[in-house]
C-alpha cells in the first residue's frame, strides 16, 4: 500500500513583515486570511499556523507535488506585498496518522 504524502510548506517573513506586530495585526491580514480560507475550503490545507516568535508559519498541504504547493501561494496578498514568503516545500511521507487509524477493538465480555 502506498504511503500518503503531504507537503510541508515553510513560510518566512518577507521584507515587508512588520517586526514586533503579531501575525493578525500585520498589514493585509484580512485579505491574507480570506485567501488562506479559500485554499482551506478547497481541501488543499490540512493544517496551518504560525510557529515560534519571528513570524514563521507552517502549512501542511494535500496537493500533487512541491511545485503545486508553492504555486498556490502566488496570489496570496502577503506574497504580493512581500509580507510572508515561501521558504521551502518538503514532501512528507506519512507512516503514522491517528486521524486515519482504525478504531481500537473493544472486548465487551470482561
């Protein structure tokens, strides 16, 4: 059975990132959030969010390949404005996934 592959998209602050401002207070936040919601609603984003304290973000994506994962952000208002950029896209082969694990068997004859 083929193992599922997701893609980890590491994003980093660009030259227009405002140091010291929280993520949700960055310029064009509403436009960026609406853009990300659209990709999420298409089923391409599995998980996403900031990590650390320097404006970095990780997006776990269910797409066909690295190029597709990267190109989906081309129209992100934050990319166009230089606020958040894609740093790296890494394929991730899943070996263990509790979200897809069969339910444990329960012995009711105790």
